[in-house]
C-alpha cells in the first residue's frame, strides 16, 4: 500500500523493484548471446542479501521456471529489450554531443559505469537517499565513465532544486531517462514531471521513457503475481492506477518535441531474438524517445 510521502531502502517497497530489474539484468548478462553486458548487476543483487534473489541468480528457483510461472520469460525479455533500447539511446545522445545525462529513478542502473561515455560527460543519478547510498557503497571500487553525480531527490517533491544543487546546467542539452518509473508515481506527479523536464530542457535535449499500455497481458500480470508469491514483494500494489495521466506521446508532441515510439517486440526482433509468445503479450509497455 502506498502513501504520499512513503520512503524505502533497497529491500523494501518500491526500492526492491530496483532489485527485481537488476536481477533480470544479471540473468541476461549470463547468456552467451546477451543483448548487453552488465557486470555490476550480480554484485548489486548479492549485496542486498535477500536469499530469494541469490537463488534466482544461481538459477535455483524452479518456482520461477517458465513451466511453473508462465510469463516469467516475458518479464526477463522485457527487461533485456528495454535495457538494449535505452543503452542505444544514451550512445546516440553522446554521439550527438550531449554531455549531460539525467537518469531519473536510477535505482541500480549501472550505465554510468558500464557505458562508454566520452570524457566530459556528467551522469546525474536521481533516487531516494537509501537507494543511492546502497549503490554507492556496493560499487565503491568501480570507476564511472565521465563524472557521476548522485542527486538525492523525490520525484513527488522539488527534485529540480536537488538537481540544480548538484551542478545541473539547464542551458546545456540533456538526455533524460525515465525507465520503469512512471507507474510508481501518482498521476499528478507524472504530469508534473513532464512539465519539469520540459522546463529544464535546452534545445537539442532528448527524453526516453517507458510507460504501461492500457491493456496489460494477462500472462505478464500472472507472472508478476507469481513473483510476488515467491519473493514476498507486493509488486502489483506498489503501482498507481494509470487513469488521469497524460499520454507521453501526445504530451511531448504537443510541446513541439519530435516523438518516436516503439515496442518491445520490435526491439527484440530487431536484435535477432525470438519474441516469447505473441507480440501483444510482451507489448504491455511502450518505449519512446523524443527530441526537442
Ligand atoms: C523498477 S525500479 C527502476 C530502476 C531503474 N530505472 C531500472 O530500470 O533499473 C523503480 C525505481 O524508481 C525509484 N522511484 C520510485 N518513485 C520515486 C520517487 N518518487 N522519487 C525518486 N525515485 C523514485 C525507486 O527508488 C526505484 O529505484
């Protein structure tokens, strides 16, 4: 159950969803044909010290095999596809000369360490304090590419101030990312977030995000329920209803951004990977990039 000012660490409430995403990246990272390499994912999940996630990492959890949890493969492949897509997004932004990257709700995203950002790049990672503390402590020995700045902020409150205070420059073009975030924000906070991104974006800025579609695949919902049973994390009840939100595609287009949406099945197919099940099952989310 969510409340207006609720807070969390990496093992509780919305914080633990960062752990779920990272466990999925760790599983993908082990595949010989992985769509990306995230050498930090396994270490981050292990450091959280939750036995169930250790078992998932060791592949010792038959309760989450596809036969016991139909749809779990969809969850894995969704994370693989979106990670690939947002990695390409940042690479393209860097190639276009953008030097300021802002990862909203960064969680245990290790792009600041694992992507080859050119020198002169600053990666701002915003999240709640305990999530960032955990990541900084666990990756203390790792060397980020470029400069990494932690922004302790809550996206339901005055986060632009926290961003300014860590050296963000609104007159420079920015590449924004909101990955696996929007459904954890109340509708009014999501609507405000778009206003704030728009206000802070110099010409040439880009934004990439992922948002749930109105129709959710029954298989994915069932897989999340199964993960809840197995891990004890109440995944579904952490999400806010989708009603009352601006559609990101229309919202950014109306403000003059050039919007390019895509879907997870197309990303997987483009990577030469077979889509598990029917395309509409994995396409419970839309991916989008917009350029000002
Ligand atoms: C599913 S995780 C995604 C993390 C990361 N973007 C990824 O894809 O791995 C959701 C993240 O959103 C963060 N988050 C949710 N609501 C937030 C808020 N109001 N302010 C800051 N961070 C928030 C959580 O702490 C968590 O790290």
